[in-house]
DNA sequence: CACTTCCCCTGCAAGC
DNA sequence: TGCTTGCAGGGGAAGT
């Protein structure tokens, strides 16, 4: 296999729209309910807060609110502590009992499996409620996800470092932040301290729509391009939320349904195929260790 | 200080 | 067929 024709199996990272979809669908299922028991697996020492402590501290707590900040989910609890969740690359939050073909391995899918999800060896956290209703399960095959209990009055340095939320990014912010930066605009967009919530897919899609080549040094952006990039970012993120997120591989909403935004990807993982705008063959380049997809004619 | 590289981890698919 | 190898990537640490 050569270059562009090669199709790697890529995991989809939950970016801002996916986390927002999860947040909106999960909030009615979490807020107001009280944890009865919390289960963890022996394979979960990657948690920022030790599993044993999570089990002890969460039991009996009631969820007061659920919100998204960048790619983080924050569940406020009735003792003023906060449960912080990051889905990493393969993290999933699922409602106990949900059905989805996507949750099963290819062989099982082909067998027509569309059955209820049951906790498996990658299900690291199980939250059950005292009302006896469906639980919420955190599953993460690659363990890049993070779970932390933030104690009352404490803050987390991860959250303090985050830039403004990408859903409301302004041209002025991009302009000011980009001045003097020599890093590739693509790598710059992925910097959560500059802008919170943008990942590989939406960065590539926004750069295409703004006509900016991912390898361009951020500091070379013109004011006009910052305007177009800000508008493109807001548009692709808003549309991503509207369509329920991108389901390239691992993303499923808590109820097991797929998103549809992958049907609207114009460049992401489309290298080797013609550009939808001009017909030129789309390319893939690695920037800062991350693959970027772009049109050599439409993006300058 | 700015920027790059490495590492964590696992599933999948190419290649032998 | 079955085993080995290598790639993907968010984010933080370590290196240049």
C-alpha cells in the first residue's frame, strides 16, 4: 500500500462537539440522582484519583450539575466536590442497558449483534443510583481518559490552563494569540491553552473551510484569515453538535446512537480522494506528530 | 521561552 | 492461518 491510498484504522477522539452531545444527553440522566454504589475494575490505576477513593467518596453523593469545559466534563456534587472526566481518545460514557452495534467487535457486529451493553474489561467505572434506574458506565480501551475527584474548594491545574471555549472563539482572540508564533497553525489550534475543545477532525475541517493550509506558521495569518478561521471553527463545531458528533470509530452517545457529522467531513481522512470544491487530490501531512488533511489547491 | 519528541495504551490490519 | 509489527492520538513530561 502506498501513501494516500493507505487507510489506517483511526480512533476518533471525542472533541468539543462529541463531549457537548454527551453532556446534553447525559445531564437529564445524572442531575438530581444520587449514587448508591460505584464500581471500578482492577485495571483502572490510570485514574488520577485512586479507584478505592473514588468508590468511597462518590457513594451517597447527589449530582447537582453537569457541564462541559473544552473536552472535559464536570459533574458537580452535593458536597461541593466535582467529578472531572476526560474521555481521552477512546473513552465512552454509556447508559447501562443501552444498545448499539458499534459497541461490539466487527465479528460480533457481522453476526448481527445489537444487544444490550454489559460492562466488559474496559469498563473502568460504573456509577449506580439509589433510585435503581440505569447506571452510567465509563469505558476506555486505551486508558488515555482521566477521572479525578476535585475536592471542595480545590481547583485543577488542567482546567486553569484551558484557553477560552472554542464554540465562541473570536477573530480577535486568534489574531492576538497567533502573533509571533512560528508553530504550524494546525498544531497551534490543538493547543488547549490557546483554545479549548478543538481536536484533529474539527481543526482540519475548519482550516479547509477557511482556506488555510495546516502547515502555515500561525504568526503568518492575516487578520482576514483569522476572521474566516474563527467563523469556520464556530460553524464546524456548531454543526458537529447539531448532527450528534462524528462517529468515525469509537464515538457513541450515551444512549448508543451514532453521530452523523462524519458524513459532512470534507477533508478529514479523505486524502487520496478528490477535493469536493476543486477536484484536486487531497493530501495528508504529519504536523507535530498529528496527521493533517488538506487540499493543496484550496488551502494556501 | 518556543517548539519538538517521547510516552502512555490497545485494536486493528498489513506483511510475512 | 497465525504471528509480529507498526500506526493512531490527547495531553503532559522531558528534551532540544
